[in-house]
């Protein structure tokens, strides 16, 4: 589509955001700053792509599929949040949360007979 420059600009925005957040947060939050900075960079990149490219790539946000994916993700998030209250070994909790999240999300998609599932 000849829009490589847009991707480069949006990626640059994310990289600068990551760098700035790392510089600001590292002294206080140590290694947790890297996770927070990465999340901030991903949000900045996604938001900049949406704001810059939304006119070129028409996307409908209010349809049945988007609602289904959103509800499935919210239910999965609630299920995973509730699992944090169960105390178990870290690796077992990670593995069980992965399995439960997968079951909830794919189960919702299969329940609604989504083509993706």
C-alpha cells in the first residue's frame, strides 16, 4: 500500500516512549519499569497507528465480532484475576492460568460459533 513511512513513524513513537519511560521509571521501579515501559510503548504505538492510519484503513468497531472478542477477553481477564487469589507454586499458577485463559476465550468463541475458533 506504500505506507511504510507511517509504520516507521509509529514504531519510532513507541521506541521513544519506551526510552523515556525507562529513564523515568528505572530508578524507582527497577526491573518492573521495563514491563511498564513496554506496555506504555505498545499503547503509544497502537494509538499512533490508529490516529494516523484510521482514515486509510476503514475499520468498523461496532459490530458483532468486535463485541464477541471484547466480551471474551473481559471474561478471560476476570477469570485470570480470580485465579490470582489461589495460592500455588509460581510455575503451576502460570501454567494453570494459561490453560484456564485459553479455555475461557476459545470456549466463548466456540459457544458463539465464531469462524476464528
